[in-house]
C-alpha cells in the first residue's frame, strides 16, 4: 500500500468513527448538531488523526482507543476552521471545496457549532472508553487544552491576526506556525505515546518529528497558496499575500521554501528512524506533503 493509499484508508476509517461519535440532529437544538456534522463531514486529509493512529501503532496501542483520540483532535481542528472562516476572522466562502459552515447555515449557528465541536473533543477524551486509566485520560485532556489554547493554536491565531501590523521575519513566522499549526501536530504525534505510557525519550523523539513535520506541512500549504489553484487548495488562494502577511515562502522565495521544506522533511524522518519499519509511513509523510505542493 502506498502512503497516499494509507492516508485515504485512514481518512475513511476516521470518517466512519466520527459519524458514530457525533450526535444525530434531534430536538429543537438539532440545527447546531446538523452544522457540527456538516463541518466535520467536509472531508480533508484527516492528517492529524493519521498522525495519532500511526504513532499509537508504534507502541501497540489498541486501535479503538487511538481512533477515539483521532476523532477528538479532528473535532477540535474542525472547530478552529469553522471559526477561522468567519467574517470576523478570514471571511472565507469555501472550505475543502464547498461552502463554509457560516455560509451554509448562518454566523450564529457556525459559532455555536464550533463551540460544540471544541467541547465534544474533551468529552471524547474524558470518556473511559478512550482509556481505562483516569490519569491517562486527564493527561490527554491537559495536553489537548494546552495545544489548542492561548499558548498554542489560539495564540498562533492571534499572532496571525496581528501579522499585517508588523514586519515579521523568519523567526516570528516560525513561532506563529509552531503555535497555530504545530501545536496540534505535536499533540497528535505524542498522543500515541501518552496512551501507551511511553518513555520520556519517546516523547522527545515525537516532539522533534512533530516540530519539523508541522513546519514542513505549513510551508507546503503556503506554497499552494502562492502557486496552486482553488481546486488544489480547496479554498481561496493568494489571501496571505493580499493581506500583507509574511510567510516563509515570501521570505525565502518559492525555491528557497521548497529547499527548507525538504530539509525539514529529512530532519523529521531522522527523528523516527529508530523505530524501524513501523515508522515508515511517518518517515515518508513530510516528503509526501511537499510533493503535493510541487
């Protein structure tokens, strides 16, 4: 099976699990549940769940437990996209090739749907079906709260909003991306180790992998924004340049950004090389992401 096939197969498995976990619309509040499902069912690569499942497999974590964590991170990630698309934020009409949640429903429903997806992520993690040990579940809740909070994804989003008002260099852009995108990748890569009660060295290895893979992913995404099409991106392109936001592509240039992405891909590969063939998919993922931007 190719890496692309594995990513697609995992996405289908996660879609099925999400369909089972998310509430079916019912009652007078059913509209928000319908919007939750609409946002999550927009599809996508399910890259964060893929990372959860692949890293969990390194340690022999039961698949059903890892799948629940994969669903939790996808719910939180989707909430961030729903809110990111709102008129007060990026004001996007398309997400993954179809109308954004606030366009399909309305702004108030989109806000509530995002809030509900955020909170259900923690409900999933706190349920004993995710792990029989309450301490492990509490650690997962803490990890995700930190990754998604003011020092993580939300902090990165705030930096992104402030970016047009400042002359960010490479250091600041890397910090922004480490918070906005990298923090959730770090959670996804370390969740398997958390479920398994792995060693401090395992956490360090997966942290290094997530850091470099996450930045490579963001550079690849920014390359698509500069050189790709709406069909390739599944959303509007060229918006960062229009807004005057610095990216590593604007700082390094297209070829320089590709070279940096390739360097990061190799560094990420090296971080998990010690796990042998079990980590082949993780090792190949950064280069796979670069290929989609080339």
